[in-house]
């Protein structure tokens, strides 16, 4: 029998696509964010409190939406969305835009959002995972947001040669939870304001975990003032050095004298080791190095002159050099975390023309990113194999697809509100477990 096409009809059932916002609201309720937001810039006679506007916008960010106009979708069923997000009303798109502009400076310069972000972990009993060295990794890195062909405040030429912003991020643990973020103008140097950023980051990180920290940074943050701060705070560090004007030939001579030689293939020699160098502090600082000399390429082509590749790191760790180099390689995972905020949450291009508003939105996006990460990690922790391959974390986009955009049928009966999940969705039991864990 030939299959007949569907006939489209309109019903009165309350069918909600992003039912996962109920989990988002349950997690936000674990914080004092709403109450603290309402204390900022108090306005007389306004219909919508600050918490309604800001938390409503966080609900959009958790769906990968940054445009204010997307608030109109929530206004189609305001009673569900306000109940899911635990707020009083659903404001209009215009109200959200105006309120974020009004609160932009306060949210950008105040520690409110990032403090509540950190306290969320303590309030839910979630702790960032410890790495193989016994430390909790704290990765600090700069990432460029392309906002070219716009006239937004603060958009300038970046070191990548494109117009945009150059925000700095800090992630913690194997999962890559966001600890701190700060929006910066595109032409801002990587080290500009980093000491103050590190001070705040360490304070937030200690609210999230009692374990010892290992701060990892790339060569853009090779500055003595960073090391001085980390030594003062008694935090271990692993910072890639900027060779500046140091000679590769000189390093090769040092490597031959102090390093261990390995030859992974013909025409390639690798010297690995460590030395100490005085930088005017109480004690000399340890430098781990890896100097690679190639006289022949992997395809067998001989080189007219040897190619000398030098990589060095400042570190407070007393572990073997090979192990320290392996630890630093995990710092590259930051690029995936950056991409989740820029691509999955959709914040590559910022929605406002005002710098302070965009700086506030970046902090809200970090909180939304953490909420999605917590949902994903809780889903993985149920002892049920959710994917074909063993994974340590779910991308934000995967969490959105599987658990946030899970269609539900809202039914009110006997003064109770029920969210019915269809039998065709294999993630419904995971959804129930995650929601129950926080609600």
C-alpha cells in the first residue's frame, strides 16, 4: 500500500520544543543570581525585574541563540517558560535589549555573574576532575572573535589580522568548565590585564575545588609578573616561554650538554631535559626544554641545513621533563572549549554595538556554557552508555540536541503541572534522571 502524505492540522496541545530549559532553571535556582541581579541599578516602576530579563536571555544562550528577537518564541507560551526558568515574567525582545544595555557596565565590571557561576559547583556538589599529576588544571588562553565588517565598540585589528575582539578565558578541570572570562579590545596584548584576571580566576577556582591547581598558559603570557603572582599564591604553573631573541644554536648546545637524546627516526634527533635560570626571584626558575634537530624529512628528503626547533617552558613542577611536556599538550584542548562558546552557543559575533553590553553577555555565555557542561557530565555519569564510543564530555551542541531540544507535552491536572515526554525519544530516561538530580 502506498504511503499517504501527512495532513497538517493545528491543535491546542501545549507542545514545547526546548523542554530542557526546565533543567536550566533548576540549576540557576541553585544560585543567588536572580536576587543579586535585582539589586543592581534598581529602577522604579518597571514591569520586569532584572532577573527576568537576564535569566530569560541565559535561556536563549543555552539554546545557542544570541539574538534578542528570539525572546518572541518564549512569549508564545510565557507560563511554561517562566515556570521552567523559575522567573516571574517573560519580557519582550526590546525590554531585554534595553535592560542588558542598562546593566552592561555593572555586569561587566562586577564579579556577580562569575561568583555565582563558581558557587553553582559547590551548591550542586560538582567538582572539576583532577588530572594525572594530581592537580586540577587551570588553563588560561586568549581567543579571537571575528566581528569584521561591523562598527561595534572595541572591535579592532587583532594579532590574527582580522577585526574583532580578543577576550581571555580560563577553564578548569578535565571537563573544561569556565572559571572566568573577560572581553577585551581586538588590539589588546595577551598580557594586558592578565595579572588582575589571574587574581580573580584563582579566587573563583578555589570556590570550585579544594584541590591543588596547575595554571597552564601559552607564550603570550610569558611574563615574570605572572610567575610572581603564582608563586605568591602557592600555585603550580606551566607556562610556554617566548624565546624572543634567544638563539636556536645556543639552545642546541645547552640541550646537548644537559638533555637526554632520543632518535625516533633516521634524520631526527630530540634532546629533552631541564635547566635552572635566575630571574631575580628568591630561587632560580626551572626551564624544561625540547630541542629537535632534523636533517631529513619524514619522507626521506635530505635538508641542506639542519632544521632546529626549540620549545621551552617555565614550570614549578619537579616531574620528569617528558611528563611535563605531555601535561602541556593537554592545554591545546582550550581550542575545543573556545569553539563551543563561539560556534555551539553562537557567540562568535556579539549581538550588541556596545562594548560593556557584549562584555556582560560574554559572562552570561560562560555561565550558560557551564550549565550545558554540567548537564552533559551528569548525563554521562548515570552508568548508561549514551554514545558508541567512550567519551569524557559531551559538546554543548550535543547537549542541546539530545537534552535541551527534547519535545514535551505540558499538561496541567489537579493543580499539578506535568511534562510528558514521548516514547519515541530514547533520551527521556536520561532527561528525567538529570532533572531529578537538580530539581
